[in-house]
C-alpha cells in the first residue's frame, strides 16, 4: 500500500528504510528520497516508525537485548539409503514372485430377468408415439 502518493513510496519502502537503521520519520523521509509534497503521509510515517520502535523494544526486552546474528551450524546429514539395484549385505530375504490372482466375477441379474426386461422393451415393435 502506498504511504506517499506524491513520491510513490510504499509501506515496503518505509519498512526497508527502518530495517536499514532509520529510527525517525525525518531519517525515513531522507532515505526514501521524499520531496516536499502535500504532507498527508507524515502522520502515517510517524505511526509506522513508532510501531517499529515499539516492536523492536519489545523483542529486545523478551530476548535480553538486541539479537546478534550468528551463522546457523550445518545440520548433520542423514545416512544415505542405497537405491534399487544396490546389493546391501545382510540376512537373506526370500523373494516372493508375483502371482496373478483371478478377480471374482460380479453376480449379475438372472437370465430370466434379462429375457423379461428385453420382452417388455420390445412390446409392440415400435417406440411409443409422442404428441405433436
């Protein structure tokens, strides 16, 4: 969202300036390259700077001071699992060949029911007439 329409400055631009070390609205305006305009953005920038400082102070209070950045140690790698076709010595496991099993047939209607249904559908030899 735009904070300043006159200078086309977004909230992301302002947040980026504060993350880079700007601590006042005046510093943010200078870092974002604000030129004099209507002044409608000043109150919003003051609010954003105040919220940012409050959040930073709260984080510092909870963590015992400003956080120092330290590199994250690399996690130990998991052992590699051999892929297919790689022989791994160990207890022999008998291979069971794939056996094809017959699929049971689904029971259908009895033949006399099929004959009766067919006879009902062909009575009269023609399709019923429709109204025109």
